[in-house]
């Protein structure tokens, strides 16, 4: 009898202590309202922002992302030009196009969907974009500004993650933030954004020894490794905030890098996949385009 009461109390405790899945859709809706106002103001000044999108690959996921970006542009009445190439495209052709777009005053942002066909030099092509039109924030000038803590265009996924953390009221200052993954697009950029907000930041990656030593001390854990359900409850800190950047396709379903159900009993907050970071990334892009256009 006493044992049953004990079990019931423990079960109750656990139910009371369950973490929360962050309502990223709700956050996005709020940001959309602010963005609509910003774009209305631009329209009042006779400015209609324009984004040029370049797709030079047969990557299926890229086609889906480009489609999502296009739909959001339509929703916000942002003009969009699409440049779609097959495998015969040359580096010179792309550089000439970028040159033309760099010098076109009606184009605010240029986005090159990655990855590119293997024969194209990704870095060389990305670096050719005028930094002030680099709405992805991948250009070394924008990355340098990020490292220096100066103003610049911030890449979309990291920008989205910061807005999520701010919206849930997470005080980043002084927190132990651990980022797993060292890509320029996500890992390195979010690490610097968190550092600029006074977190103590550790970047872990595939060669990190004793990963759980770091993750168990992480108040904020950002996971971008590309391994389905890689993070389980046994290696995270109680009461932490876990941000899942993974998008993995398993048996026709999209799953993240975090085992959401498993960690829920231990976290304070966790993002889900789908319906998490991904939906903030596209919105951050449109925000970047609007910000560039507001400087016209
Ligand atoms: N490929 C995967 N993620 C991204 C992104 O955020 N921007 C671009 N341009 N390409 C990508």
C-alpha cells in the first residue's frame, strides 16, 4: 500500500515536472505580424523588396526549401526572381549572373541554395555576392561582423534560434551553452551569437571526446549533427533548454537530432521536429530581405 502511494507520488511528480515543447508556430505568428508592419511601411515608401534565388542542383530537399521560400515571399508580397540551372551550368555563368544581380538596384537580396552541383566552387560563388545583399549571412564579411560582434546580416537558422530563446524568456547571459555541430551555416554562427549574448559557449563535433561531459552541463543545448534522435535524456542536464536543428528523413517521416519524447521529462523546454527551428529559418530570411530593403 505504502509502495503504491509512493509510486503515485513519483508519477505525479514526473507529470508535474514535464518539460514543454516550445510553441514555435506561435512565435512565428507574432513575428509575422511585426514583419507585415515593416513591409507595409516599405510599401508606403514605394519600396517592394525583391529576392533573387539561385538553384543549381538536383537536390530534392533544396527544391522543397526553395518552394517554401517562394510561398513565404508571396505571403509577404516580396518579389522573387528564380534562376534554375541544370548540371551544364558553368562557374562563369553563375558569377556573371551574381555580378548582374549585385548591380541591380531593384534586387535587395541574393540567395544561393546549397548544396551546389559538385563541379562548382561553393565558397568562390558565395563570396562573389555583395555582402550587403547576402541575405543568408554566409559571406566572410557578414561572418566576420558576427565574430566581431558588429552589425551585419545574420544567417537565418541561428537568427531564428535566438528569437526562440528570447521569446521563451531564456536569459542567455552566463549560461553554459553547448552547440553540437561546427558547420558555418549553423554551429559556428549560433555559437558566436550566443557568445555575443554572454553565454559560456562550447562547440562539440564528431571528434569530441566524452561528449556527455559537455552536454550534461549544458543549460542551453543546440543540436545540429544530422543523426536521427541522437540526443536522449541520459546525457542532458535537468531543466535545460534543448534546441533541435536536425532534419532527418526516416521511413518517410521527418525526425530531428533529439529524441523529443525521451528528453521531455528532463528538459525545461525543447523544440520539436517538424514544427520547430525549420519554420523560423524561412521567416528569418524574409526579415533579412526586408531589413536590406529598408536601407534603400
Ligand atoms: N541549404 C541548407 N540550408 C540552407 C540555408 O539556410 N540557406 C541556403 N542558401 N542553402 C541552404
